[in-house]
C-alpha cells in the first residue's frame, strides 16, 4: 500500500518509524497473557496487573519522580491534561500559563474560564522563544492555584527553564504542572529535582511508543478530583469513584497492549537517549544552516539560534507562498512529510505574525539521516527559488 519511499520529518506530531522489536515483544506478551489487569484474582489477571505496574515504575524512574509518585495512564497527553486541569481547578482559582501552550492546555482553561470564571494569565515568550521565569513570578497571586508550562514548544522547539520556574513555584507553595509532550524521551526530565508537581506525557512521540498511550505523573501531595467514572476493579460497592490511585483517575479497562508497547519503547529510548539527542542536535544545526544559506533569502526561520536549548524542531515560512502550499509541494514533488499550519498552538503563531495561515515545521527523529536533511534543504531551495 505504501510502496513509495518517504522522508519523514513530522516526528513532533508522532514519531516514525517505531522500533519494530519493541512492538513485537509487546504483542508477544499481550498474546501470551490475554487477561485484563486488575479485573480478577486468577493468575493471568494478576500477572497482567504486575506488567502494568512495572511500566508505571519505569515511567516514574524515567522522569525522576519522587518516591510515592502516582502514575496514571491516559489515552494521550491531551487526555491527561484535561484530567489534571478539570480535576484541580475550582471557581475563583487563578492559573498562570504561557503563550507557548498547545490547545490541550488552552482549550480546557478556556472552558473553565467560561464555565467557572477562573482567571488565566498567559506569559509571553521572548524573541528567542523562551519564557523568562521572572515574568511568571510577576504574575503569581494569592489565589494562583497552579502554574502550567509547556516544557518544549511544538512550534519553536525551545526548551523552557523549568528548573528555575520550579524553584519560584516551590518558594511560593504553588504546584507546577509541565506538559512534556515534546520533551519526554528526547531530553532528560527530573521531576523531583526541578520541583515539578505534575507532568503530562504522551507515548507516541519521542518515547517511540504506540499511539493511544500517555498519562500523568503526580507528586504524592497533589490530589485531583476524578472527571470520569466507572469500573475500577476495586471497591465495587462504592457508589462513587474510589479515592485510591490510580483507580481514582483510571475508569474502565486499560489499554494493555499499548501500555506494554510503551514499556518496551521506554527501555529502548532510555538506552539510546543521549546518542539520539546528540545526532538530532547535529542534524538540526545542519538543517538550520542549510535553510539560512538558500540564495533567494525568502526562507525565514523562527527562534532557531540557541540549538543547544532546542528540540529537533525547525519552523519557517517562505515569502510569498502559503505554508500549506509549501507542504503540498514537499509531499507531492519531493516525498517529504512535514507539518504546516498552526500546529494546535494559535497563540504562538499570533505572536510570530504567522496566523492565520501558520508556518512550515520540520521535526527530526532518531531515525532521521543526513541524506534526509540534505534532501529537505534542496527541496526548500527549489521551492523558494
């Protein structure tokens, strides 16, 4: 079906290809066990629950969570962020967040502004694409319930100074929630050391896991009210959702195959993360240099100077050509897959001046090659004339 070769530079949307051996091992485990975790006292069900718990432990270890941290699975980071935001905020609360956020943060907050009247402040980013911690500090109020920060922008690739923001939040006694959708699996994350109270992650990006996986890692002192209700496998006579974690936030049968696939991918990523990171940084610098050297001068890059504080994401526009047209040409004429448009981050593009048409985003992954980058540079040079 997919016989044509493709240069895949849309890893910020979902990583591709996946390490096939991880998925095969997960499928073998799934086919061997077969039972629902936490849904019976017989051996297979107990074994399934033990396998799921092992993945929870891997996630807590990968992200440097505190002892006793709670790992709760969700369908993806958007699902996890909705669970956290809807389970934490009440009428009269105030939230400080940033203009770098994805709609998975913006839309739940907008909903609660409308329905509960919460207050929200969006801290801007500077010309280099970074949020300055002092700007967040200046927005904090006595009624501030939480600070929510995108660890790494899916548009600009800039990695925010989370440790400095965490120190400010800790000093003020305010929880810090981090959206690690882009950074999880790409760069180290140290929750306890950086003062992160809650972290949302997805499995299908740099963790190289299956789609439909993700979740929350919560510090032991952060409690959330459940926002979905149903079977838990425990305390079934209770007419309400159990208080016990993870059942408090996990209603219904879990995605056992996806969780097992995520666990295998975490092992793979943990073993190779530093090597992947160094190669991705090298190739990102090559792409930036190549696009800047295009003779026409019609390609404009955004926040692409501090590559050492970047994920492998490069966003640009071409003078006189709509981003959607650039993407269509890259796909149709050069077999190069990129993401165009607003990238579900409308405030970023509003501040860049690229709204409403957006921009062209190249996002590299562990399996991107130098030949892929050189082909992309040649294609953009041809398009930009």
